[in-house]
């Protein structure tokens, strides 16, 4: 319908979780750049209004260059607008099981350094962080040893954001009901944060 519910503060296990009020809309996103460069295109108004003017997560990985600069600039721009940025950390080794988004850090040690620096760069600034989309559901394609290593890396990443970026809202992706059953997803989420 026409009624949109207003965000409310939540409480999880007795801890208050304030919902960020305004998410950052990146004026330099691919969609925003396209809109600026294609003002005469008849699709421009729809792309501008439905994509370029909407908040979206900015993905960071091995393509981002120096992570301090990349994350610092993005979060700094959001802070300048008094908005909350959404960031996606996507650099875990063996990412996407070698499929379309294959890649990631070359080793556990490099990943731990990268994710620790990412968290430290966020620092005390408010942000929403989506941690390693599809890393939990893709445990299926890994050997037993690689599964243990991946869960250890996810636990390490969670601990880094908890320690170094205490004002970040952390989201662990567990896929969807077509990918994993709710019970399997829940078990893997628990293993990722223990």
C-alpha cells in the first residue's frame, strides 16, 4: 500500500540497536555517473530515480587498492553528509567457489591483515557492514580443512569489527531459503560468530 512504516529502534537480547536514519547515497556510484553522462537517454529518469538516488552498498575487495584510502574516503564522504554508509567486505580467499566472482585474498594471513585494517579504518564511525556475502552458503564447495579455515576467518573478521569498529552494524549473509535451509543457515551463522 501507500503506507511505509517508519524505522524503529530494536532490542536484541536486551541490547538496544538503533536503526540508522539516513543511508548514504553515493554521488559517484556507477549509476550516478551513468546518469550524469547520459542525460539525453530516455531511460535516464527511471535509472536516476530508481537506482542512482537510492542508498546501496559499496563493495570492497582486492580491486579496491589501498583499503585504508578506499574505506576512509567512502566513509568520510558519507560522514560529511551526516549519512550512514553501507559497505560490503568481499575479499575472503576462495571467494565464490571459483565462479563468476572468484578471487579474494591470496592467503589467510593476508585476509586477516586486510579485514583488520578495514575495521580499524571504520573506527568509531557509524556504518552498516555486510561481511563476505555468500561465504557461509559456499561452505558446501570447500574441503573439510578449507571449511574450518573459512569459519575461523569469519570469526576473526567479526571479532575485528567488534573490537575496532564498535559502532558498525554487522550483517553476516547466509544466503536464502532456496540455497540453504533455515536450520543449516542458522547453524553456520552460529559457527561463524562463536
